[in-house]
């Protein structure tokens, strides 16, 4: 009996593939690496945005294809200000359409519902009968609200016209609702929708049967991120942080989407109470200078780190802080837990389900600095509490955090295979 050929899947990530890309891109880069372990079951093509069209083979059954955008958001930065990532606003991408027509794919997997790649796939799938699967990786509706408000402020100032547009007419909220409506329309055309949060599942079940809405976890590389890499002597020599100094680590872009203001203010308040703590920000962004000006010697901002060095910093810190209120499912939080770090997250950010408050971290209600300061001061002042939390995380994380290979085999492959069944 002849074995069935591998299932051919095209995954569409309408973001730039570059060093320092966000979690959405990194997630699929890691999943495509995991796909190398499944040559008999899967042939995977990952499409991303790039400066030129290029095919990069990762192995016999996996390749990355970069395609230049038709109308990049880079063209709008004079209006919007700096954006954390750039995507393609065109409703149709001719080069992608050619690839999808000629590629012989059994399934097309979209990772948003709004931009050129997903809209092209949606139109083409209707014409030629390609099954679609969708997953959510970025809180685009809320980011749209945030950046619309920011663009109005940049264009009009924050006076009467700003209040009219943002508060009375509520244009940012209307743009957010339009993105949610677009997501619903796209998911209604998909065989399956993969989600990370309960609220996303509820929305998807408004347009798809419940059995067609599945959960998509994120994975971890347990050989890369490990408590065994902890080395405070190395950290002291490398960055000048005393070995006994409580250290809170933030990893990510230093921009408004991460809601850093209450965290930065809280670290200042903690030190103002006479409890020493340092903040380590691993990442770049336009708020870097302001953070350094506010905290001075209480903060280190070394920029983006190579993954090997970042893994050592994770393990050598005392806790991970994630104040963002619009995360989908943060790779950073998973990496911190895998490294043995207690994590402190915002209650509004969707990451609280990964934390056992008082045992493996804390969930901070509200976005005010005083709430963050209270939690951070208690942890900074109690080395025994931090040690107990580290031990609890180290015991809990291995059984709760899947590998990228497990995510692919358990969350994605069964869905892709079901999508092609008649």
C-alpha cells in the first residue's frame, strides 16, 4: 500500500521577516523549524513580507517565501508615527495569488483577517475551493483603536477637535469595531478558527460551530530556556548588576503598545520606598530614552539581545514583568516560565491564566502604578518568597509548557488534516 503524500500547507504571515520581529513572526518561524521533524506528514511553506521575492529552503519539506508588499504601512508613518511592525494594506496581492494558484496546497492558513495576504487568500479560496484555517496572533482591533487615537492626536493636537473625534464621535472605537467585524467575516469563511483566549473563542463561535473553534497554544524550546542557565556572577560581570540586587526583567518592544508607563513608574516608587530593585529592559523602541531618563541607574536598557544571551538573562533575573494589556499569548511569558522565573502580569492582558497567584507569580489588577509598586515592593523585599516561587515555577513549567513540536503535532496538524477531508 502506497503511503499518502505529505499534506501541503501554506501559512500566511503578513509581517516583515527581520531581526527583532515580534512574537507573531517568531511563533511561525519556530513552528516552521518544528515542521522539519514531520517530513512524512507535512510540507510547509511559510509566506512572509520582505524587501524582495525570495525562497529560502529550511529543509526538504519546509521553506520560507518572502514577498514585497503592495502598499506597506511604512508609507503612512508621517501620519501614524512609528509602528511596531509593518504590514500590507492592499486588498489584493498578485504575487501571493500566483503562488497560491500554482503551489498545489491542500490548506491555506491565515494568521490575521485584515491585510493583503489574508484578504487575497479569502478571495482566492472562494474561487478555487481551497480550505482556509485562521489563527489569531496579534490584538489588531485594539491596536487599531490605539494607533487611530495616536494619529488623531498627532494630526490635530489634543484640544477640541481631538475630543470631538475621539470622545464624542468615538472614531477609534469605531475603527476597532470595524476590525472585529472583518475578523468575523473572515472566520465565517474558514473551516476552522484557532484561538488563544476565551473571549476569542466566544466571538468565533458566533460565526462557526463550536467544534470548528479550537485552541492554539504556543510552544517553548526547553533546551534553550532553562533554569539551569542561572548565573548571577555572569550577570554582575556582564551588566554590573550586584548579585544580591532584585532584578525585574522586561523583554519586548519599548513602545506604547506594551503599556510600560505604570511599570516604569512603579519601579521608581519601589526604590523611593527604600526597597532596592533594578529593571532590565531587553528590547528597543521609542520609549527607551524616556525610561532611562525617568529611572536613571535603576534601569538597564541594552537593546535587543542575541537569543543565547537573552536566555542567560532570563534565567539570571528574579522575576519577569509584562504590563501589556493587549497580548494574545506572550512568547516572552512562556520563555520566562521555562527559565524558572516568577512572572508578574496585567490582569487585562490575557496572560493571567498561566499564573498561579502567590505561587508562580502575581496578576496585577488595573493598570495603575501603585498596584504594580505594591506587588513589586513585596517581591523585591522578600528573597525567600522569590526563591519559593522560582522553585514552584521550575516544578510546574515542564508539565504545562509544550514544545513547538507538540503544538504542531497536537494543535495544528489534526486541524489541517480535518480541513481537507470531504
